[in-house]
C-alpha cells in the first residue's frame, strides 16, 4: 500500500528517478526479498497444516 501511494508521489515530486540504476537495484533487491519470503512460506507449509473450512 505504501509503495502504491509513495512511489507515484516520489516520482511526481522528483525525489526518485525511475531510470536511475540505484532505483533499479533497489527494486530488484525488494523483489528478491519478497520472492524469498514467499518461497520460505511455501517450503515450510505442509499439506496437513492447511485447515479446510468446509467439511461434509
């Protein structure tokens, strides 16, 4: 949510240049961190730990 609001505001005010290498590296690092978190959750979650909400 913060990136959806903060990034356009920062670009609009000139605080961040999208074409800069620093911004590109920052976005790549953030993406890698989020992918790592998703993969860690995927690996640690077992099929048995998922609770189904509807049982017949």
